C-alpha cells in the first residue's frame, strides 16, 4: 500500500463514537495525514460504524456500500467500530470493496495500518485538539457492567473501563483551550465512573465533577448524560446543585414505567425510588431539566403494562423523552424471550407515547416564556423577512438530541449571549437577543 497522505472519516451513531473518531483523527494528524471533506480526494476512507440496534446497523451498512461502490483505484476502505465488532466477517463478505475490518477500540491498529508511528505520538500534543462548534464531548468511561437484557453493548464494548481522572482533567483543559464553551460528559453509564478503579458504587462521579469543574473554569458548562437511575445519589444531586458551571440538566434513561417490564429488562425496578430521586433533584434544583428514554414493545409487554408506562410519564412530566421500539438483538437475554411483540403493535405504542409526550414537552417548554436564558450560539442566518436570526442552545437543550432556541438579533457562532424567551413549541424556544451579559455565576434560567 502506498503511503497515504489524505483521509476521509465517516462517523455514525452516538456521541461516544464522535469521541472515538476525534481520537483517531488526532492520531492520524499527529502522523501528518490530512483530513479531506470529499471521500473522492482521500487516499484512505474510514467508517466508524454503529451496531446498537437494527436501524443503526442498516444505516452503517448503507454508508459502507455507498463508499465501496464509489471507490477509485488505489483508495483504501477501512470499516471499524461497533457493527464490525459484532458482524465483521459478514460485513466484509457482503461488501467486496472493503479492504480492512477492525473492531471496537482498535484505533491504534488503524493508525499503524496507515503507516503512522503511533508509539512516537502516543502523548498527543495539545495543538492537535480540534473543537467544532461551542460544545465538545468528553468520554469519561467505556463499556458497561449492567445486565440489561435488551442491550448488546457489553458484547460490543466489554465491561466498564473508567478513564483515569488525571487524563480527563488534562483533556478537559485541552478542549477548553481549543475553544469549547461546553463539555458534555458521556459514557455507557457515566454514574458508574470509578467503580472499576475500586470506588464504592455511585461515589466516583461527584468527585470527578468537582475536578472537571475546576479544570474547565467557571465559564465552561458541564453537562451530564447517560446517568443510571440507581446511581443518582444524594451526593451527586448535591454536587450538581453546588457547582456553578454544572448545568441543571440530567439525562437518565429509565427504559420503562412498569415494574414488571423493568424486572424482565433486568433494570432498576423500584419506581418509588425513581419518584423519590426526581423529587430530590427538583427540590435541590427547581429549574432542572430532565431527559429520559423508553422502550415500547419489549417482549411480553401487555397493553396494561404499556398503559403503566404512559401513566408514569404523565406523573413525572419529563422535559424531554424519547421512545424507541424494541430492537431484537442477538447475544442479549431478551432475544429468545417469549411474547415477542409484533412490529405494528410496537410502532403504534411508540406513536401513542410520542403524542402524549409532545403535549407534556410543550407544557414544560412554556414555563420558560418570560425568562431570560444564556444561550450558546451555534449558527446565524435570516428570517423570511431578511432580518437577522441566531440559533443555539441554552442549558435546557443537549446537543444533537434536544431542540434549539431561535432568537432575533445578531451574534457570532461560539458566543454566549442572553436571550429573552417569548414563545415555545414542544421542542424549541423562540425569543430575541439581549446584548447585556450576566455576571459570572450559576448557569441557569434567569428571571427578567
């Protein structure tokens, strides 16, 4: 293989894959490869696939086939990541244009294949850190020890592996110096951080948050995603409420609202405890925004159990909630369960859930009308009358999964400005830019 000089990297799936791709890019560019936006101009094309559910696998395969069909002579097509960890041989057999297949976490091997001296650049220089937009993901752990019967992640990623605190502190500083105004903490289960390092269950994350809060500085938001319900402890709640740059937002994927279904899922199934920690969160941080996700049509789910899910969602009133139809995955405990729900029933239940949730989300969003919020500007443009408009996110919206804020006025992408909220829909907020910046302090809704 000729020495490659240009590469094109395609990333599919979740934010954790974005972090992996950023790591690979830093390795390649440390070895003096140059990224190109057009795959036709690349010497090497690399696809970081997703294999979590059937839909993501299908999207990954479609992208690989398209790139393979368009390959020119001399190009190298490399497919890696979650899907190939599960189905590497099948992927290669079905797509003859693939040159190399790697699984999860083999980014150094990919770099070596492209003739990068990984050992010489293992301590990647700070100058190689790139941030696109005002937010950056910080992956604090990988893998998972939870026994969820619907999830293939342990098969793909293996057990929990926490990144060392010192490495995370250094990476947080590098990202901030590169321009990040927000660090989004991700992992398969962020609240499990440190348990594999000998820390008691649920005790590691509060201390890590304190270290990252200091490292990032008071002007950088910290946002916490993928919290496991049984590990949302009073210590974590108190730490979130205390630290001024930890935004009052928490993503806790709960998966269902029926205790019987949760038991079959091997998930925490004490709903009284869930109600209790949500009450504690809202008492400690009255302005907190809560996101969750649910699964409709898990094996054996009856209409009565689905109604329990609907009732649970009505009782809690999450600001943001997604609902996915159950995806049957080989190598999971639910794969051979009796009572597989027909696809049409799963789709109908998901649609019913989302119709209910849209009304709830609209009510929750309306409570921000009349408030003034800090917003990270992500884009600028004009409305239909040619007047300037900016788009971005407040503490209420996580990148890629929640809505946006649209505000009349001028600001540059990457700026943090105040926006007076004047209207709301089920997903988005609308307002106008207020030029005065608030003083340094807590990141939260500010009454006008």
